[in-house]
C-alpha cells in the first residue's frame, strides 16, 4: 500500500491488524453503540419496537439521512433504528438518543466490554468548540469484535446503503438485506460506515465460505478523504479473498 496522507487503523480478527488499539473519531460508525443498546432493550422487553416517538425540533439535524426532508414526525423506535442503520439518519439518531439516553448507551457499552469506544454527544451540525470534540470515538479492535455480536443489529446493518468504502471491493449483492448463514453462496455483507470531514470509517461482517469481521478507521486532512477510501478498498479486496477461501486453506 502506498504512503497515505493520513492515519489508518484496521482489525480483522484472526487475520491481521494495524494500530488496532488507537482511538479514532468514528463519525456515524458510533451509531452502532446506540443500535446495540436498542436491540438489547428490545430483546429484554424493556423497550418496545412499536413504541411511537414524536420527533422534536431539537432532534432535526443536517447531514446524512432522510427525515430532515420528510413530513411525518411520528415514527416507531424500530422505524428509527432502521433509518439509523440504512441511511445513517442523523435526526433518527438524535431522537433515539433522547429516548434512550447517553447514560444507558454508556452502561451497555461497558456491559459489552468496551473500554475505548464511546458515544460522547448527540449529532450536531455544526459542531462548535463548546461541544465534545466528536460524536463518538473508538478503536478498530473493539469495533471488529463487536460487529457480529447481535443478530438484530446485523440485520439492520445489512440494509446499509453505503457500500462505497471497504465493501466496494467485495463482490456482493448490496440489496440482499436478509441475514445469511455461513457458508453463503457468493459473498454477503452487512456494514455501517461513518463519514465526516477528514474521517472515513467502515465496520462490517462478510460471510462466504467463512465469516470475517472487520473495522477500518481513517483520519486525514480535509480534502484527502478519497485517498484514504482507496486504501480502505485495498483492505476490502483482501477481506473478499479471506471470506472466499476454502476452509482447508488460507489465502496467501
């Protein structure tokens, strides 16, 4: 891989890692912690997927998503979770954080064994000096270990519409959002990406003849993001080879 104009960390458990314990800004990849908290609440029965939530003015946020441009204000928790996973909706994220609370997300992150991966704040556009410096931070190792822990979250991740980073180099059907069991005929991908100025991140699960989890985190000067994305795709091509390898052998 050529010299990069920024920093890159990755973790592919069982296969390789680089700077895997270094804390990076996560942008919307941090929404995975919120989704994990919701899925746990749904499974335990103390959160109802069909509970209606009315969007408040303070929830609305520019950036990724659809709700800022849509007229309905009443959605279920399940609707908002799917919007968060599929189109990384910032307004849906803020509404869910208001309902669930940052403290509950932090408590669940601790329960999951996360030490360095946290949501620090709601989504803000713009983020000002008086606010926490990032929406979320974390490490590649913790995120890769987290990627496939919850079947409900995996199903939400399978609907992600952004396959332009790591997944762009993995041959798969991006509209296949049903959770596939290993082994899979071909390759199947579920992922969550994060995009901000100077930040590109992708965390996911690839299933083929075997399952491979990954987290690739990058940061760079503004304007150099696409060069980092190219490097992420190189890693994606390697993941595709690993996922497709026969169980008797390993890719060279």
